[in-house]
C-alpha cells in the first residue's frame, strides 16, 4: 500500500470514528525489513537530519524502511507513523534484514550472511 492509499484508508477510518489498524510487518519472523536504494542514488538519513547531520549516503550505506518499521513516531500514539524514509546503516537495528530487489537477495546488516527467500 503506498502513502496515498494509506492516507485515503486513514481518512475513511476517521470518518467512521474507528481506529486505523496498525501497519503489518513485512516479515513473518518479526525482524525489521529494509530495502536497498538504487545504484547512483545519494540520500539523506531521516534520523541524521533530525539530529542536524546533513551527510549524504549511497547504495549500501542507506536503505528504505518498511512502513511497519518507520523511524518516525506518531506524536499522539508514540508508535511508528507508517511513513517510508531513507535511513543510514548506523540507524537501522542490528537484526535488520536488507532486501535487494535487483538481485532478489536478502542479507543481514553486517553483510556476512545472504540468502534468497522463496514466496
């Protein structure tokens, strides 16, 4: 579900007076999932920027978070807001799984373990 679809769903829930359901984890094992950015991209980390650091990161140094693992918390609920951001390697959890859609490979944060998951 993209951001526009999620906002439309949230609006419908608000109109009905219901609580918006939490975004489900991308992984059944509960580990946070991140995605590689494309070759040649230079991005900033949302956490670094919030701390006043304006460094730019390339492929292998920064990743896109899964909406369920958003690094930005909702002000009211203090839960991840479901947004999609870029996050540097230093700010992703140690147990993170990084998926490279170009090679269809997963790896751990350290990069010493790679595997392919079959759907």
